[in-house]
C-alpha cells in the first residue's frame, strides 16, 4: 500500500512539473503573412534609398535600432540612422537593387538575410561607385502588428 502511494505521489509531481513546462501560447513560426509583411517593409526601405529619402529609411527602424555599417562605429537610434543615410544622399545620387534570400520568423522576432547591389554617383565629380554586399536584418513585431528593424549589419562582397 505504501509503495502505491509513493508511486502515485511521484506521478502527481511529474504531472505538475510537465504541466508547468507547457506553453500557454505557441508563437507563430514562418507565418506567410509575416514574411510578406517583412518583405514589403524591406521593399519600402529600398525604395526610400533609391529616392534619397533618409527619413523614409529611418522610419522602418525601432526608436533604439542599431545600424552597423562597414568601416564605421555602430549608430543607435532612429535619428542616427537618418543622419547616416542623409550623409550618403548629400554626397551621392544612389540606386539600389536589394532583396532577401531568406526570411525566418519566430514569434515577435525575425531575421532577413539578403543581397544588395548599390550604385552611387558622386554629386561633385560624377564618379560612379558600385558595391555589392550581403546583409542581415533583425526585426521585431511592433504592438500594432507591423515589423521594424532592430539591427542592420552588412559587409561588402568586394
């Protein structure tokens, strides 16, 4: 009798432990609607780049978003992101072909891995610079359901 009570107590303890480990809510993983929304946001950023619209790029970053461009210190904050891009647009006319090769979503976080082909024409000399790069964006779902970039890092392929 004592042995059966002991086994029952162990069973109840294990049941409580496993029930406590169970998630109340599963996070969506790679939801097609989320992926499309992230790809649309990326397309809007690329269009803003092609139009020389630094504010149009920065609006897609979180308030404390971080931009990690090659050869320069990390820039933090939406205003710092805007200033970084504005300095480029002040000096160059730009064009961009950019797309994600991969987007992964897990709950309220996602990443996009992509490719960019940038052409920059100096406003002063008319010289043309072309660069290709690979990049990673980390994104976070906002309370209104939209996605914004928390981290953006890239490096050149050349």
